């Protein structure tokens, strides 16, 4: 997973770039990078770690830029920058969120196209006489999901693959904040810098981004929108809106869908932050009080699922959450011998982090622990993920085996149908009236084993 951002304004945009990029940071915190235009020159930098220190350190150099892109990644250093002598349109910079699934096919046809996915995409774009032709080269060669942002001397451009699996949203600011437009992997980043959300980039669309507005410069044929179903369940921020669907509301409704399988309990608690919204939905539906049981250590780094190294994932999980023992012991005005706790999490992947957190709650004195999962059982590895991870717990164990291994009294998941219905029912009234989402617009492959194909 990674995130992209592009912005152009009629005034310096450095501060807005920094603030918006920080909001997208949870999509990848191993690498951060940017490229910007300054006096008709392309300036870029990238480094391991979060992007805010990088941009702060470059402030004196780039604070006057009015057009820039940024990339947040868990895998590689981006944006990829090619100098003027290596392209047909002057210097370019490319930020790429996606995965090329036909690398061998590309290599067989074009042996010179080597390197990372982003480097291959950059070279394909560089072969075009202009941004439209360059990005058309990408569509012509690359199979797989992607959202990309291109920066040229003309300004930023954005494109989304023909299925639209990766999200990409357009926003605009007017009035006191100056004229400006931007594109980002998540709408929350644009709202954070006081931009009005205009729309999502369409599958197969190429958009030119100007301070005064947007212009579609190419539109590839699309078989139809297919969104990653896990975006609503985990990847995206709850404050973001994807294709007219508020992510937080989808999670809240998914929590209510768990109510028929919820046991009697004293409190409902979430694994913050990704499990809290679903936990609140379950608490509303069951009338069981919601209570936070963890103190979130914001200095421990980003999402504990992000590091590829298993030991780093486990360490971040241990450091991230501090147990509040009183929360599983206190009821009304007295201490008890322990409460019956229903925990709500977004998903179970390998199961190691879930197990460690349940251990903390049991050690704190909970009488019973029950576990409810917002998404369905994750049994199939995603072919569109940027790297392989450990084995999926649900792929090799039955639900009852998982329950025993995790040490909980009960274990329940949403069904794929209930989870899809939660996402679909969360879409805005306008979306429902004009172009409603259906279950066919969601990729639920990690739950069902059926993934979309790029022809």
C-alpha cells in the first residue's frame, strides 16, 4: 500500500503539501518523497521514514513552489524523476501507487524497461510526446491496479487504472485560501487543507490539474468500477470518502451487522483506531456500553500492520497500545473481579497482533473476552498487494481453531454479503440516485478468492 498527492495553486503550496501529505502518511511510512516545480526546474528528494521531517528540512528551498507531488510508501523511494534529456517532454516526476502484474510480459516486449514498478511507469510516460500520450503508453503496457500522479513543467496530471481499484480523489479551493486544485489517494487529505471534494478520478481517466480547475485529457475504455473492499475495512482513514461512500459510516454499519452474533457483555471495546468505529456501531445496535480500553501511543509509529518484517510488526504492535487495566475492571461505581468484554477489530490477518492484544486484556483482569471482526475471514492473499506477507490465519485454520488459538470465548466475523451491504448502504444519497454502487463494484477477493482480472 502507498499513497499519492498532487497539488497546484496560484500561490506557494508548500504548507498545504506538507499538511495533506501527513494525512496520507498511514498508507505507508517507510518512505516519503516529493517533487516540485521552482523557476521552471524540477526539485525532488526522498528519504526513509515519514515525510513531514523531509519537507520541513526542505522548507527554505521549496517554500515558494506552487506545484508539487508527493509519495508515501512502504516499499520504495519515490517520486521517480527523469531529467529533460531522458524524456520527450522535459523533466518529469512520477508518484505511483499500484502493482504491475505483467512484468514478465513487459520485459519480453521491451527489454529496456527494468527497475521498480514506478521506474517502468516513468519510462513509459517519458516515451510519449506529451502527458496524454505518455500515460496512454502506461495503459497500453501495464496490467494491474494503479493510481498515479505525474508532474511536468506544465503542472500535475493524474490517472487511475481502468478498474479503479486504487482510490484517487479531486479537490478544489477557492476564496480566502487562494485558487488551487489537488488530487490525493484519500479525500481526508484534501478536506484537511480546506479543499472542497469535487469527485473521484474515473477508472481509465487522465486528468490535467490546474490552479483554476480540472480537464479530462484522455479516457480509456473501462469494464466498470471495482473498488478494493479492504479500503473501507482498513486501509482508508475513517474521515475519507471513496466514490461517495464515507469510510467511517461503512465501518459503523458493519459493526451493527455483527449485533445478531454478539453475546451478552458488560462493555464493547475496539482495537484503536481501525476497530473503534465498528465497535461503536455494534454498541449502538446492542445497547452495550462502548469503552476504550487502550491508550494509544502516538509516538510508536504508524500502523502496526505496515512493516514487512514480522519482528518489526510485532514490536510496533507492542509499543502502540498501552492497556488501561481499570477499563476492564470498573463498573458503575465499584471495582469488580473483571468485566465481560467484547472486542471489535477490523480484521485478522496473521493473528499474532490480535493474540498479543487479547493477552493484555486478559492479564488486566477481564472476566471473559469475546472477539468480533468487522470484515469477513481473510483467506486469500491479494495479488495486488505490493509484497508478500506471512500466512493468513483463516487460510489454514477453521473458525473454531482460530477461536481456541486466540483464547477467546466466542469469535465471529461478518459474512461477505453483510460486509458488502454495509459498504453499499453507506453511500451518499446522490450516489445512490445517480450511479449506485452494488456488490459487483467491490473486490472481495481476499474473502472469497475471486479477484478481478485485467485483460
